[in-house]
């Protein structure tokens, strides 16, 4: 498998992102290895809080949340998915599959050797993170799910279909602008608060040119949204058998301004045993990437949920 590595110089002077890099190698499934980057902050003896990002973001998305959670005494880990951030990026669009993403992150999870995990997952962070939970439920103490789900090929929004088409066909996949347009209120000329040039540059940093973006472009097409026979849909239906029976605390914290995942929280609340009777929250005035809009508030939701559900 041919892969690319973003030069370190692209990540200099990132705003509010002072975290030391950590790296592990995972099998690329073709006899080689891929380097996975992750943030690892806070006391090692603290309970582990795992923050998993979606597409086309990276661990920079969690810069507002990591210090708050670490200062509260928890070990915070935020990996960059393969193809994103400081992690290696397979060069061919065909190298990316849903199952490979699960396998890559499972290898990473086994190597960091953490347990009693509080998982916060959003977007693809849930599509992958919830599969990790289903494979290793004993490692997880509780889950907070935000603007995500575990698709089985039988539910899709028009907004998602438009996003999937756009991501594959647009000549220039402008990551910084895409992230800005996914906040709430959606930024338009004369409306909303634009990102600073430094924040836009930070979201663009992992991708020196279009050749680095094959993972970002293909990710929406890997979601088993509207094809029940998709291999990912089949695997997710099996995973749902475990997830539905997951009886540890499960909280939804969806935002009110996300057209892509609108209403998805009710599926999780209804089907998952651990979600019953929980104080599910709505993050107001936030878009798809609620970590960007309301990061401090989301961090507080996580910490409050941990405090209320400790054994």
C-alpha cells in the first residue's frame, strides 16, 4: 500500500493546539504499516476519555475540550484516523474501506492498552468508535454519542446524499471552508462568525495538496447509508446486537443545527439498553461539528456524565 505522510512543518504554530505528538504503527492489512498520531494528555492514573473525530476533521477539533477534561483529572486520548491529521494517508481511494478503518483503530486501541474508557464520538468517530465498543465492550465504562450513529443501510437524509456526491465530485475539496460551513449558524457572507485564518489553515494543514485527500473524499461513500447489502451494513447489523444490549451508561448529546444527523439520537435512545432513563441533552446553537461551536459546553457534559455514573 502506498501512503503519504504530511510534513511536520505543516503543523507549526497551530492555534490552541500545544499538545505533544504521540505515534503508534498499525498493520496496513497488506504487509506494511501505517503511523497513527494521537494526543495523550492528563494524568496516566486518571480514567481514560477517548475522543474520536469524524470527517474531514482531525484531533485539532478537540482543542477546546482536551485541556478541560485533562484538568479535571482524566487521561484524554484523541487519535487522528488514518487519512487525517498527522496520521499516514493511503494514496489510493480504493485503499480505504470501512472495515479497514475499524481494524486500524482496533490495533491502535489494543496498543495504547487503556480500559474503563469514556468514549465521546461524533460523525465517523461513532461509525468506527461504536464498532470498537461492540468488539470490546468490557473496555468501555460509558459512551457519549454526538451527531453520529451506526448505519445499517436503511435510513438516509437528503443532506447526506448531497454531501456524499459533493465530496466525490468537487474539483477542490476545501477542508477549511467545509469545516466552517458545518458550524452553527452556517457561515455565509454577512451571517455567522467566520473562522480565523489560523483556524482554517489548521484544518487545511494535513492536506498539502489534493493528492492527500483521498480518504476525506471517499469517507462519505463508505457510510452504509442506503444499501442494506453493503458489507458495512451487514457488519453493523451484527454489531447492533451487541450495542443494543450494552447496559452501561449511554448518553446522546446531539446538536440542534445538524441537518445530516437530525433525529439520529432517537434511534440510539430507543434501541440501546444503557440509554434508557439517561438525561440526554441537546446542544443548542451548534452545527454538525459541535466541538467547534460549543466545545467547552460539550466537555462539561462529558465530565458531568462521568460524575453522575461513576460506580
